[in-house]
């Protein structure tokens, strides 16, 4: 995995900036084969073509992201983590536990209409927040950013509710797929535009339970 500096850098004790975002390419994936099947032990034999980001790397990165978000927190009230259902559930629970300061959790579910390639797609809220966010620092917790269209709409919607600040933390981002510019302050990994599953990411509601991010075999969706 290669260092990259797409997100705001953190800093080391000696004051040297360190990139928060790690660039992961297809070359970093560990392909299945020679008796090794990354999905088999979790009940998905023969379905994944490779492991892209191991569980240990995910947890280490989540710790980095949590410390960075906490270091930037200046309000007396704790940050309000808004999890976008369903994909970010696993990420947000590990993220909240890795935070060195208290945080509070809220959940939203949204769905987008129109074609995936259309920026005019309408977004509808399926589950809204349970509380007022006026004066709070809101941290939207996303599992993955691809087009950015729904996230862009969500940021604008929440901004109308009077929060003190809105930040976005995303575990994964597909830079080549982004269609709209969204200010994402904290990004864990920039990944290729391949079909990824695991750690909350699904295909037909399967694979969310994998502890790592893997590549789904083409034979499973084509």
C-alpha cells in the first residue's frame, strides 16, 4: 500500500506532516489461489477473487482516522457521528470505540432515485435523525464514496439544520468514480474502481460480515 496525501494530513510528535489517506491499487490485492481462499472461512467459498485490505490494516487506519477527528474537535459537546445505513454500521461502531474522546451516534437511511450516472437523481430520506443538531459538530461516517452524489445531497441537507460544523470521514473512496466535488476531510483508503465487498459493503446484501475488504469474483455478478 502506498502513501498518498489526498486528505488533510495529520502530524507526528516531531511536527512532520503525515498523509492520512493510503492509496491502494490492484497490485496491493492478495489474489485467491494455491489453496488459499479469503472467503472460505467466512462461508463464501470460491466467491472472492482477492483480499484488497486485510482486517488488521482496516483497524489500524480506523484508529488513525478516529485520532485525527478527535484532535480537530474544539466544542464542549461531543462530536455527533451520523452513520449512513446500512453500509457504514460496522465502520461507525469500530470508529466510535477507537475515538479517544466521547462521541454520540445517530443514524440516517437515504435512497437515491434516477440512474446512477445522473446528477439529477432525487434523494429520499428513509430514516431521519432522532434529534436536533443545532450547534453540534456533525461527523458524517461513510463506508465508501464513489460518485459522491448522495453524500453531496446529504451534506447540503444537514447544513440547513444549523450545525456548528459538518465533517465527513470515509473509510474508502474511489477517486476515479467521483462525479461531484464533496469536501471530505478524512479518508482512509483510496481504492481502484473494482467491485469491493466486505466490512459493511455488500452485493445483494451479502458479504457485509467479512472483517476485511475483498474483491468479488466476476463470476458472482456477471
